[in-house]
C-alpha cells in the first residue's frame, strides 16, 4: 500500500479581533530573498551572531506577504494586495491571496477599499487578475500623493534599472482603479477608526495604517521593517541601498514607529514578518527593541 503525500498546508488565513472590528490576515506567499544587498550597513559579525542565536536561515530571508482585511462592521478594507498572479519577477512562491481569501469566507467583490502602504510589486500587483481586470471590482483605491507620484511616473519607464519594470507593472495594476482613486497625505483620517502615519524611506510616500476600535489599536506597517529579529534589534540598519528610495530616512522611520508602538501600547503587524505577522514590540534596557509574535491558534 502506498501513502502519497498531501503536499499542501492549512489555508493561509488568520482572524483576530480588534475591539469591535474583525481582522483577517491573508497570506499571499513568500519571497525567497538572498542576503545579497540586504542590510548593507550591518556588522557582518553581528548578523552572523543573530543568525546563530535565533536559528535563522544562513543563506536567505523568507519574507512572507501578509495582506489584511479589516471588517469595521460597515465596510471591508484590504490593506495591500500582495504580488498576485500576473508576475513572477520575485519568484513563483506568491499569488495565494485569492485562494486564502475564499477559504476565509471573503469575496473579492465585497472589498470596499484597498489601502496601499506603497505601490511596490509585492504589494500592488495583486490589484489585478491575470487578464488585467480589477481583482476587487467594487473597491476604491487609496494611495498617498507622494507614493502615487513616485510609482506611476511614466518617466521611470525610460530608466535602465528596476524602476522600469516595477513602474510598468504598477501602471497596469492601478489602471482599472483610476476612476476610483483616492489620494491622501500621511496623517489623514480615512475612515472612522482608520488613521495614517508617515513611514517614508523605503518608498518616498510609504505610510502605515493605525486602526482603532473600542480602545484597542494595531498598526499595519507595510515595509518599514522586513525582519522580525534584525530590524527591532538594529533599527539603524538600512534594508537595501538600491531598493530603498532613501535608506537613511527609512532607518529613521523604523526607529520612530517602534518607539511609537511601545510608548502608546499599539499592537504591531509586519507585512513581511513570519505569517501572520502580528505581535507586540517591547523596548530592551539598551533601547533596542524586540518583536514578540502572537501565537496562531484556533481560538478567536
């Protein structure tokens, strides 16, 4: 008798409550990213020490993609849309959002608004289906003015670097939403209980979303931090000299958001942290930080 492997995992969705709101993390997959170019100003000895101490992969960073649906009771808000199924420029380990959304009991046409932290491919390309139609046909699209200016600039198409294909893909991804585009500035309140906070640096207009209900708050931070160990311990480490619009500004934004969540008691969600990316940040006696992941369990 043979016993073939199932070769599949549980559906990638995780639901949690925030006051009177209900939030659902929807795993879109992961990026198998090597260390080349990552954290360029890091001390190699310190990075090696942390890899060994925390039993991290020595040759790559598996960065999960964790979009979130927030149900406020009168609308469904999707924060970031994942890589989707229109491109494999970052590999073929992404594009799971729609399957996991269905498994979680959420239909794409029920989404009222998509809130973009920024328009990089692994956040925006999931806005469309493989045929170029809107993946969320009834949703308004929210972007900061600065991020929209950076990543829909057709001048980027003439560049000889990553910005050309990234912008080409972004222009296609946002095309079905242009008549439902809502531009804003960080600091604006978009809906009752949903405010925005500037975390620019990795992208020139990147913002975080602070969601509050019944006295409870969580912040969805996009790419202000990419790793659950390296970033809290070393906010001064840049993510990438090439892919960060302003690496030094990005490091300052990272330190600022860590300080804010600790000082104000806000739960933290890291888009690229290990699924589902939800937890708390604490401050150590040496003024560095630690991320404490909330365990995934069947209880709601």
